[in-house]
C-alpha cells in the first residue's frame, strides 16, 4: 500500500519533518497537530459543500508508517490514504469532479500544521473522468519547477513551434507558476475559477461569502509565517506606522 495519496502530475514530496522522538512532549505535539489537521479538513469540507458540492466528506488520516505525516482527502480510510473524487453537483447530476488532497506535517518549530503537498484536480463528468487541469503545491519541490503551479491538459499549436520535444511532452507538462509558497493558490481560488468560468453552478448567490473565511485564515497564517522569517521588515514597517516596538527580553540582555 502506498503511504501517499495517488494523483496525476507528480509525486509526494519527501521533505517532511521527521518525528524527533517518542517522548511525552512529542506525542502531545502530534496530538495537537492532528487536531489542527482535523479542523483544516472540516474547513475544506465546509467550503466545498457551501459552494459547488453537496456530499464532500473530507477527513484526516495519519500515515501508519509515520504519525507526523497526515493526509487529508475525501473519504480517506485508515487502510488507504487514497481519497475519492468529489462530484461537482450543487444542483442536479455532476457537471464534473474534483480531486482534493493534502499532505501535512509539523513545521520546523514543532508548533504548527504545515502543508507539504496540496493538489486539486478538475475532471470532466464523462466516463473516463478526463482531466481538465490541476492545481499543485509541492513544498521544496526537487526538480526545479515552481512549488506552486497549475498544469492544463490539452493541445497547443504554439507549443509545437518550439519543436517536437515539446509537442511530444504535451501542454499538461508545463508547470505554470501560481504564487510563492507564502501566498500561493488555495482551494477557494479553484472554486472561484470554476464558478466564474461556468464550469460549476453554486448553491446560491452567497458562494463568494463562503470563500472569505478560508481566505482570511490562510492569509493570516501565511502572514505570521512570513513575519517569523523576516521580523526586521515587520518591525520596520510597524515603526513607520508609529508603533513602539520592543525586542524580547532575551534579545535586550545580549
């Protein structure tokens, strides 16, 4: 059995934070992270069912080989981390299908839930479930392509002019950048794309409002992470806004 979700267009990144030890503190951290993962799964389920789906059942499952690795997807089981497709059918029969998968772990500080991989694929409602495109994020992607990207299935006359190598490679092999790690695409962007282009019909006119909480939560968490990585810029900007900033005690004593 594979320990990672099955998906087209790429493999699961191996760059995960290893479990430090079997200490009580570490086990407590793992329980906290799993609780955060379940909350995240609940948020994903809610935004899907409040907009373009009606029976998504998103849950979190630990990897049995490494409890610090948590998969999130539709109807995952303990026996398999391969999620089912979600029908796009806010009204009537499915007009398409979604593959929604996340792989999470513990961040370097051992305090926060970290998305290692995120994948949202869009498929047609035909018998073959023909892929249209997929949105991908692979943290520390090792092959030189952008971590956050979009891949589109189809043919391109323009691409063929670069030579047979690109024609044989196919349009879907191009990794179109979709933002930096800190401010990349999220599921709410995919939902907005599908509705705006008429590929999905929302439940009602409140669908845009249903996207706001997830976007706000994502932006806040990413902003906190950006500040942790560059406190000098954050302090400089707040000082320019006339805030009084005092360094921590441990810094002042140096």
